[in-house]
C-alpha cells in the first residue's frame, strides 16, 4: 500500500458516505422500519403471503444474516490482528458496525415473519495463515464485501415480499461502497466497470 493510501482511504470514505446519503435523501432503514415494512406487506394486497412464500423469505433473510455474521467476525479478526494502522482500523470498525446494523434490521424482519434469526457460528474458518500484512487483511475484507454484493444482487429478485427487496438493495449499496473503498485503499480502481460482474 502506498504511503498516501490511509489519507486516500479517509477521503474516499467521507466523500462516498456523503454522496450515498445525498442520493438516498438521508433515508436510513432502522430495524423498526424493516419490521414495519415486513408487517405491512405481509398483509397487504389480496391477502397474506402464502406460508411457502414466507418460509422462502425467511430462508433468504437468514442466509443474509449468516453472511453478515461472517463479516462481523472477519472485521473483528482484522481489528485484533494488529496489522491495521491507525488510519485504517477505525474504518474497519465502522464497516463492522454497519454489518451489525444489517443483522439487527434483517433479524427484526425474520422475527416479524414469525421466524428465528440465524445465529453467528462459534468459529469461522478464515485463512488466518495468509493474513500477514494490512494489504492481506484489506484484500480479504474486499473479497467478502464483493461476495456480499453478489449475494444481495441475487436475493433482490427472489424475495416474495417486494419491500424486502428494497431493503436488500439498500444493504447492497452499502456493501458496494465498502468494496469500493477497500479497493481504493489497496491502490486498485474502486469502480472497475460500469456493471458489476
């Protein structure tokens, strides 16, 4: 990583978050908002969602929650590694906080549907032996964020409850922002193409 990367990392984070908030009109999705949307949509229209549709939405939500728990654990590993410098560590902790908020919101929706939210695993098999430098940690985190973007992109069209698709799209935007910032910190093009693949 270049000696200027931490400064670029901070500048990119501040700029990206400002732009995201401006584009979203300051919208934030609290756990309460997700719960209200889930409840409103489940009983809206011609009737309640079918039992199978609700079960499918709960499965999708729990898959997302499991991935979010993995991200929280990964950022904890990075934070405790001693490899992140003073400029990067607060960003990693902030991103971990975002993932915790995602879990809270998604778990609230699962509960609203009468389900039980997925719990974190006792142990994750992260490639600890390959995490020797700050760049290794950032590359690992960027890979997880990229995977999260793909997962949410796949979930959006298959939710029966379309309000959950909107929530997934909002979380996808946050994950994509994380991925771009991590790529930038690594000296890579933060947005390598017009389409995500």
